[in-house]
């Protein structure tokens, strides 16, 4: 049981740090991020709302008082990571980046969180 808790907290902290880094990049370097979104053929008006949703998702994953909101936070993280990995791949940046590693830690965080915390 103890090893599952360690794996859960490691994966959850790494996942939250990836999204916290992403959100701060979106908020502090907005113009650069908007240009990057446009180069990947995504609309640039997504940058600020996406940063806010990432921060709210981190809060829901760590807080876990509402199972419904936690499920939506993980779902949002999943779709964000899949789309980001695909966008980076098609832009020629390769598949192995923060978004891919986020996908790797997302699943243990989600399933072990349901097992340990619900």
C-alpha cells in the first residue's frame, strides 16, 4: 500500500508541475505563446482561458472534494495532453516532450487516486 501512495503522489506532483509550468508560460509570456499557438494552427484566444483552466484543474486534482469536478479535471488534462502531443509531433518537434511525459504520469495519478483517495 505504501508503494502505491508513493507512486500516486510522485505522478500527481509531476503532473501538477507540468501544468503549473504550462500555465505560467501562458500567463507570463502571453504574446510568445499566442504566436506559438498560431504557428500550430490553434486560435490564439485560447491562451488565457486555457491557463486559467489548467490552474483550476490543478486545484481540483489536489483538493479532490468533488468527485465530479476531479473527473472533469483529469479529462481536461487528458485531452490537453493528447492534443499538445499531436500538435508538437505534427509541427516537427518530436513526440517526446512535456506533454508526452504528462500523459505517462496522468494514468497512474488518475487510477491510483481513485483507488487510494475515493
